[in-house]
C-alpha cells in the first residue's frame, strides 16, 4: 500500500505452527494457507519450526506449510533450538 511504500519489509517469517508455546495453539489448514498466501504476496521465506507435528492427535494431521509449498519458500525444521 501507499503508506508503507519505501519502508523496509521483513524477508523472513518464523513460525511454530503446531503446539506453539506457551499456549499450545496450533494453526489450522486454512490459516496455514492464508499465511502461505501472504508470504507469496510479499516474497517472504517461511521458517517452519514444527517439533510437535507428529504429536497431533485426531483423524488426520494438519498439513505442514512445506507440503503446501509450490515455489521453494518454506524451510522446515523439526526443532530449531537444537540447531542454534
């Protein structure tokens, strides 16, 4: 938009989409699709830190952001804290 023209924009979006601490909140599939669409619109790289992905209990797991990636903008980690 015009108000932010010339302003610096973020280049990376970091998210813990499943079981985010301290609330344990998780993004549903629709919210992940919306997040991915925003990242595509603004040219963001997504760092998906998802150590709790395999702890989803239900009929089916919510798809990861990486599984929605069609243009190579998602980097998925099982636990970023172990890498740092």
